[in-house]
């Protein structure tokens, strides 16, 4: 059975004093240290989460800007292609006009040359005809 003598109360008092001293010197500082560590970890996790959200926003914005740049590039390419086709058509049309003008000029020159040659031939035929007639008449 349990005996309650004077040493029991002395040991009980020493135990309680030890609990209060350890509480003040060891447990409270350790609990505070654990609390600070937990807050530091929570802060780091929140900061990491915030940075991750910022990264996601930046990636989304970059993708949107990239898509917009691609769209603008396609528009510019389409516009330049249309300009090139228009310029090509204009050059072909001008070249065709010049070719038609050159053909017409060549035809006019050929006709003028033919008319001049016909006129020379007529004169030559008339001169030869007169010579033949003169020779026939003289004979």
C-alpha cells in the first residue's frame, strides 16, 4: 500500500517546481520555436503558391501575346501576299499593254513599209510597162 509520509510531499513539491521551471525554461521556448517554424513554413508555402500563381499568369499572358503576334504575322503575310499579287498583276498588265503597243507599232511600221514597197513596185511596174510599150511601139 501507499504511504504518505513527509518525503512524498517534498518530492511532490520538487516535481511541481521542476514542472514550472521546465515549463518556463524549456517547454515555452520550444513551443514558441515550433510556432515560429510553422509560421515560417506557412509563409514560405504561401509565397511559393503566390509565385506559382504569378508564373501561371505570366505564362498565360505570354501565350496570349504569342497568339496575338502570330495572328498579326499572318495578317501581315496575307497583306504582303495580296500586295505582291496586285503588283504582279499590275506589272503583267503594263507589260501586256507595252507588248500590244509594240505589236501595233510593228504592224504600223510593216504596213507603212508595205505601202512604200507597193508604191515603189507600182512605179517600177509603170516604168517597166512604159519601157515595154516603148519597145513594142518602136519595133
